[in-house]
């Protein structure tokens, strides 16, 4: 129930934002301040409730067309283990890209209020960074991830010039 009350407050706030937008248009204003759009974006994201029924429906729709893997909790370790060369992993968590089995990743990001999907090809990225797959793992460990904070005093430049043995 608390979640529904909170959702109701968000909808009320969205109504106020819509009213202020209409008033601004009636007053002849052609632009709104950046803070207005930031608030609108924040409220819009909070206005969507995703309950178990929605998740189940989405999973069923995806499974009809794609191979979908589910794992409890943090799924990136599981995904990293079961991914094959032919799989494309869709995740907003860039840590997944560092797993050896993940070759191609699609990462949803936001740019100017729109969703953009970045396609990351690991072999191309490694070639451009002049790193090996093992170097990428070391880079992930040194830089920090979902499980551990970064190693103090070690920067990305260190990874490019050192081997794992000299970092530890």
C-alpha cells in the first residue's frame, strides 16, 4: 500500500508539472528551464510501477522470441558463466563486459532524455585499448566493481604498464 500512496503522490506532482507547462505555454514562454525537464524526467521514471505480474509478462514475451536466462540476486556472475560466443548480453551493468565468455554486449544508456543502446564488441574494444582479455579482468578489479571498491593507489594507467603479479 505504501508504494501505491507514493505512486499517487508522483502522479499528483506530474499533474502540477503539466499545469505549470500549460501555464507557461499560455504566457507565451517557448522554453522551460533545465531543472523543469530534470524534474519531469525524474517523476516520469518514478511513475512506472513494475510489479511481479509485469515482470512475469515481460519475461514471457521475451522468452517467446529470445533465450532468456534468469538468476536470483546479482545475475552477472551467472550470465558471465553461461554466455556463449553467439550470445549477446543485454545489461546496464558494465561489469558483465569483463567476463571472459561475454563477447558482445548491448548496454542501454540515456542521452538527452532518450534511451540509446550501445553495442560493445569486446574484441574491438580490446584491440583499441591494446589490452588482452586478462588485462580487462585486472582493469575491472583495480577500478572497482559491484563487489569490491577499487584498489587504493592503483589507476587505470597502472594496468596498462604492469602485470597482475606486480599490482598485487
